[in-house]
């Protein structure tokens, strides 16, 4: 799985989570492995043209960290994420998009590459 640069913002109480705001058919969504919490990017454009049903596509994609199949074993991130103790935690997304100057570019494994 190749890594792809993703524009995102740091959120959470200590800025420990990343969030994206895809626009229409552009940008990225983030998902995480339900087993180990590894964050993966979903290129929205590739999803639209390759396999709109993400669960269907993930039937043949393994987590880049723990090697488990992602189908049935993923969550939208950061709405759900795994903390340092291995517990599933929830985060409520703000729909107010932060300013561009606060964004960072981070590389994540991309599930359609």
C-alpha cells in the first residue's frame, strides 16, 4: 500500500487526532483499523471511480500495520479511534472547517493505491 499526502488538521484535547474535510469528489477521508488503530487514507476521487462501496473494496485490503483484513474491521476516523490503551473512543466532528493556515500535510497509507 502506497502512502499519500493528506491535508488535515490536528484536533482533540491535545491535538493528538487528525481530521480531514473532503469537498465533493475531492480530498481524503480517514479510516482506522479496528484491531490496531492504524490510520489509512481513502482518496475520495479514486473511491468514486474504482469502487464506490468502500466495504466491498476493503474485502481485499489488509491493514498496513497489523496485517488484518480491513473489511468489517474499520471505523471512520477520528469519529472513532483506538486510544493508547486499546479502547475504542469517540470524537465529535465540528463541521466548521478550520483555516487553511492551520492545516498540516501528513502521509497515510492509501487504500486504493
